[in-house]
C-alpha cells in the first residue's frame, strides 16, 4: 500500500457507516461485449477447484432471472492459467479464487474493476476490507468466508478444575503456571505398544508450530498492536514490503517479545516438533492438554476424535489471543477460503456490470457468503451481520468478533512469505542466543531483498505454439499425442470431464507447466497418486457404433477425436452437434472397427488391448512435440467447428 492506501483506510475508519473511498476505474483495449436485450446476460464465473458451492449458480439464476451463469473450474495450476488468460485478454467475468490476494497489485489494478465506491462493501468489517485494499488505494476484490483461528480450550476440564478463562496476557500466563503447578497427570497410548498406556503430564497449552502457518498466527497476533496497527506502523510495513525500510529500528521489540513468549511459557522448543494429529488427539481424545490453536473446525475434530467413544466427549470453546494487558488487545486470525472480484473486461458492458454488482451485493450478505463455499465446512464470514452462530463454542470470542478484531496475516515480504519462513525456521536460534536480535533482523532484511529481486526460474521450453488454441482444438492435439505414443487409429479425449482434459494451449513456449496444465484434471481413473502427471493411457477396440454411443454418453461436453475428420456445431442441441465424423475420407459406419487410445476412464466399458501404466503424459507429449519439429503452428485441420 502506498500513501493513498493509508489515506483510503483512514477514510474507512472515519466513515464506518459510509461509502468506501477509492480511485477511479481504468480501461482496457478490449471491445465491450454486447448483450442482446431480449436474451439473458451471460456471466462466466471461474472458481477454484473444490471451492464453489455449485448450488450458488442455480440460486443466483433464480434470484436474477435475467442472467445466465456459466461456471468454469480452475484445475491444474490456477496462477498460470489466470496469467495466460489475462495475457490473451480472455479472462472471465468473475473470479472466485483464494489466490487473488497473492497476485501482483499492478496486475490486479490493471485487470479488475474497483469496487471501493459500491455500498455493499460497507457490509464487511473494516479490518476485512482494508486487508483487500490495493497499493493504489483501489478495492478490487472482497473476502469470502474464512477460517478463524484462536485458542481452543477444553471447557469441561476448565469447569472440573475450577479454572477461569483469561481476559488478558498476564491472566493467560498465570493460567499456564496455575495448571503446571497442579502437576496433573493423564494417559496416552504407548507408540511402541498400542495396548499399553503411558502416564504423561497434562499440559496447559499445546499448539503446533512445526509449520510456518501456525507460527505466523502467533507472531502476527502478538506483534500486531505495537508493530503493525496504526498509520505509522502501516506506513513502515508498506515501505518494508517494497524494500525501502529495515527491520532495524522498528522490530527489535517484536524480537524481544517473541523471546518473552518463551520466557512466559507460551512457547517452547518442543512445539517445533509437535505434529498436528498428535496435538489434536491430546486435546480432544486423551485430554492430556487443555488448549491449542485451531479454527472453528475444532468442533468437527472434537466429534470425530470421539465418534466411537461419545462418553469421552468434552465441551470445547474458543478464546482470542490476548496480546497484552491493554483494553481491546484481543485478536483472532482469519484465513479466507476465497475472494471474489469482477474483471474490467466484464465491466465494459454496462448491463453485465450492473448484473455482476447485483450478484456481489448478494455475496456480501450472510446468505450469499453461506452459499459461496462447497461442502459447508463451518466457514465464518467477515460481515458486520456475521453468521457467527449462537453455539457456545463462540461465547468467549463474540466481543472480539463484533469489534472487528479479526486480522489477516500481514506478509512482511509482500506476498511471498519469505521473511516469515526465515523467522519461523530461525526462532529457536534467536531464543537460544545463537543469533543476536540485530543479526536476526538484518538477515530478515536480506531475505526480503532477495525475495523482491528474485524472478521465477525460467522453465525449459520443449516447443512453441504459434497461435492460441481453444480447449476443443487442444483436445485434438492431445489425441494426436496419444496416437504418436500408441500407434492407435484414433484418439479419444473428453473435455471438462473428471477423466479428461480441460485447459487450452496458449501462444508461446510449451513448458512443463504448460503441458501439466492441459492434463492435470480430476481424473478419478488413470491417475497414479504418487505422481499426478502420470496418466493411465490404454488402447481399446471400438466399433463405429460404440464410438457414436460414447459421443452420446458425453453429449454435454466436447470429445476430441484425433485421426478423424470432424465437423462440430456447438449451436445444435446436445446429441446432435457432431455433424460429420469421417475416417479416411468416409463417414464412419456402425460396423467399422478401430483401435482407440484414451484415458482409461473415458473408455472403461471397452476391452483393453494394452495398458501404458508407466507412460507419463508429460514425457509422451514431449516426444510428440519432437516428432513434429517442436512447433504447433495452427489449429488441427481435422476439426471444423461451425461458427
């Protein structure tokens, strides 16, 4: 964030009930799409694999009869796909994607519509919206539901032991000491003999900081008030993230406070080796700890750990991180499951822009947020009208939540996480005195500088695509690679199917990432789990009649057919779109017989001639590229799509 961002956030604070302030909207070179007034407005939503609740489409279409939502699942390498879409100006209308906050601010500003003047942004807590503000002061996306992390505690044990829930840092430290002085004992299974029991100390607080994410929950929450909150701190953070400030002179106190967490018994070196399943079992199943760090999923974990022993189930609750003895020093940390934003390309069409803003107004309500995520994982939204339920689990965090003290991680090296990774890895050296505070901070600066100047390693190129191919054209090219590898007569490649391929080949270099993107889909059959790029290719015997039946079975999607001349009309009804399918210049007949190469899941009802279990798709495609001179100069001429 630059000065403009700070001013924008300050205005947000001053106008808690008013309209957000932000910069104007830019234009792109794309011509606006025209929507026929007599037809529904088609809106393409691209969402992260396994994230969007597919019921959202039908519910929004029912709520807004004039729109037709088309969903497109981001599968494979989302950042690569999004970057290529934007490079070629084919981005969708709406992104529903958790990685928006990691994208470069300049790309976001160039490609996304600024929402800062829309009234529905006022539905969110200030802290939630300010974390989405771009470095230019614009607000180009909003948060979806989140996981909220705090300290989860055993309510049942607290009652039985006569323990009081703390409400300040000192009270929390005193609680830890009180429990340790009780010298409580419990039992856990012996890892070497599951039938035997070991007597162990009951620990008051057992989080895991084995991984950097959990470490940042602690560091960010305890350091927030003194080193990140407020205008001066925010300005420092902005300059630091750009490489124009140093830890020296600002974060010495944060380093000392981190050491104090060890001195006060909140952290200890053994927590760096604590595995998540172990700490989960200790709290919920064995009751050999009283507290840990967890999100609202703790409710489900608690029930799961005691599903076969319901009498062992304890009541649990969540309390915030109390970071000092000052008033309002209690915080929770949030991790959004997704963000949502509108592209400028979509906003060029006024009717479409209005329709999308109407959709966003729904997504900015409790109803819309509850509908957004697939699976109903108990996500909490960051709206002032929160869906925080009346479940007693939340009793101790209601005030924290209602006051908006739910913060997100602040990423000291911008969006790379490099500084946090270094600090997490070196915390024990700092505490042990193996590195001085000054040297620790200087090394953090060096890691930050390295992260800012480092560019992604350029991938090896195996060939070139001269002109971008459609998904359908790419499917035929993949089929031709099947034929090269197997010597079959025809190749069969379903698109947008769990066992098929989805993404296109973009203009430019054909790298490992480009190859993996066109095949890394949800292949329920034919994928070796140890290597997601390994595809189980098979050859089968198939008749013309069976091929027509296969096309009918897949009538809701396109099936790429290599080795055949195909005329395809997408405007026809499903089941009638293959106008002509020829082999050797002749329309195929029901009794024609072929050897076909495909992914096993696409032809599972046909007898297998040969299975290529050890054939990795990446190697197969590279071999195919070598055979054609490494260049795909145009779309396959065997496929004619009727315009």
